[in-house]
């Protein structure tokens, strides 16, 4: 039997890295929408709430990251205001991710809350109000 120089933690890290790369490739190449369980890599833990919540984790699922953004904001505000604060948290947390993971997280987050095409809808509403066209 051969012995490995890799520790259990090394093997777990490599397995998570492989899963993250697969999810990232499926998103970028196949245009598959990200799902709750997709992993992202935490490259920077300088955000205090993120560091306290995740500890030494290097990979975290999109769903967990979304929940952290939501939990950081009190639930007692008007939904639109709450969503604005949560979206700010999502953009702030995305800075702790590599660029491709950050893009995937923001896309997932907006899709989860139904605001993927919010800017397009706002422009169309403004055009309709100003010029009467769609």
C-alpha cells in the first residue's frame, strides 16, 4: 500500500477546489445558472463579519454566503430597503472572492432575489414614462 504525503485536510481542500472549478466552468462555458451548493473560494478574510462567521474556511457555498449577507441586515425594515442593504453586503463580500467567483456570486444573489434584470426594467419603465415607448 502506498502512503500519501497529503494530509486529510489537503485532500479535502483539493476536493473542494475541484468542485469549485467544475462549478465555475459550468457557469462560464455552459452558461448554467449557479445554484445554492456551488462553492466559491475565499481569497481575502479582511472583512470582520466574514472572518468571524467563516473562521478558517477557504471554500463556502453560494447559499451560505447569501445567508451571511441577509443575516447582517435586520429583518425589521421595509423589503426594498432591506434588499438594498443586503445587496450592499453582497457586493462587499464579493470583494473577498476571486473575480470569477465574485461575478458568479452576484449573479446567483440577484437571481435568488429576482433582481437580475432590474436595471433593464428600470430603463424600460423610464423610457415608457418619458417617451411613451417600450
